[in-house]
C-alpha cells in the first residue's frame, strides 16, 4: 500500500482505561494512513484532537459496536441502530422496516447533524462505503474547526457473518453485499493511492480482528498552549539605525557636557 504512514506513538504515565497500578498503554496519535492489520501486541490508547469526529466503519458484524462501546465513556456515540429501534417501537409489528426506513434514516441524519454541531468529541457508527457521507461529515465538522478521523475494520466477510450470528442480528443479503462492494472499493483505493484516497480525513487507521482488540481506549486532548510571549525592545530600522551603529558612542560625561 503506497502513501504516507504517519503515527505518533508515545508512553503515557496515566492513560484513560488503565487501572490503578497497571502499566499505562502506549498512546497513538494517528495522522495520514496507519495500517495496523496483523499487528498483535498489548493495549493501545488512541489519542485524537479535542472536538474530533471519529467514524468507525466496517461490514455489519465486524465489531464496530463492540469497539464503540469500549470507547463510549469519553464521547457520545451516534449509531443508526438507535434511530431504527426508536422508529420500530412506535410502528405496528406487522409493518416491514422497508416501509419506514426513510423516516429512520432522516431521524438518524438529524441526530448526527445536531451532534456534529454540538462542538464536542464524537464517535460515529457507519458502514464506511459511502464517500458522500464522509465528505459531508468532514465539511460539517471542518466549518467548526474540527477534524474527521476514520477507523476502518477490515475483518473479511466470513468473520463479519460470524459476528452477525454471535449477536443474533443479521443484515439482509442485499445490504451486506452492497456494503461489501463499497468497502472493497475503498480498500483497493487506499492500497493504490494511500492517504490521498480519503483526503477528507486527517487519519485512516486500518484494523483487522487482531489489532482491533488492542485499541483498549480513546482520548480527546486539547492542543498544547502557545509558548509565552517575551516582550523585546523595539529595534530601529532604516538609515537612522545604520548611522547610530556607525557613530561611536561618547562617554556619559561627554554626552551630558559636550563643551568639556
């Protein structure tokens, strides 16, 4: 996979999610494209700028909800499933979801827009196959000085289907196939173009079933304070400054009493 791979990994004395007396996990601040697939190891704390919008994407059953539950202690989560359930509770049981799907989607987009406008850090559950969604989120967040980041789960169709069986909730064949095609296109574009494939995102982190388990927690940190300003004496410029440097200075007595 071509492109720029940038990530800041550092140790932290205290980290979100680390128990008392437990060694703190290393902290990762991703920039650009970061491929962690196949990389095992200990827990890692993901660190994003304050107010960042982090989109967790992948096939249905790939583990998006599990990862978001792990991170939800520090930021709200917008999940389309919540809108689906909210609409389902007020609809007759005999009415197919396809009938009121447009209402559920409209409700989800309204919640998502309000959450992005709130200004705080945000976690978003999304399939990841819709380019227009990422660009809209990036544009909406960028108007408020916030960055968009993407975490992409690449676990394969077989494991995603196994995840659906484990949770006893299945996506239809048509929906799963559509998401699979869209995700395959995105992964191929990332392989060919690197970070340029997702210019709307400040970072894209690629995970598989191994590295997914390492991301134990997330934090959102404010930027470091600016360096203190030190006042300096104004310096003269121009011909007058040149003459002052060229002329020798008289002793203090001669300056006060030029006739001596």
